[in-house]
């Protein structure tokens, strides 16, 4: 298993409680909570990923998501650019992995 049972439980707890909180929170909290969940997943998984490029992607996301979340109100355009760039990086990695038969 890529994650330990404790890590899976913690991540599931975060996602479920975040979903519940979103019912009463402002709309812009949704992307923030999803990015926080992605950061946790990347932090847990990166050290265990064998493929160097995939591991580097996860490390990059784990490192860069928290500061972007902290500046989302002060730099909304940068926040959106970061999300767009992250989507492109993930798509590129998916295509790379698909091209090698994974």
C-alpha cells in the first residue's frame, strides 16, 4: 500500500470533514480545501514513489501548495496561475506515464 492505514484514515477524515464544512462556508473555500487535501496526499506519497519524475511532481506540489494558499487573497491571479500550472504538470505526467505503458 502506498499510504499507511493511519495516513489513509487521516486523509479520509480531512476530506469528509472538509466536505461537511463546505456546506456552510464561502464558495471560494472549496478549491482551498481540495488543494489542502492534494498537498497532504503528495506529502505522504512522495517519499514512497519510485519513479523519479512522478516523485518530483509530488514533491513540487507538496512544497508549493501551502504558500500559494497563504497568498490566495493577496495574489488571486497568481493563485489561479498556480492551479493552471499544476494542472498542466499533472497532465504532462499522466501523458508521459501513459506513453510508457503504465
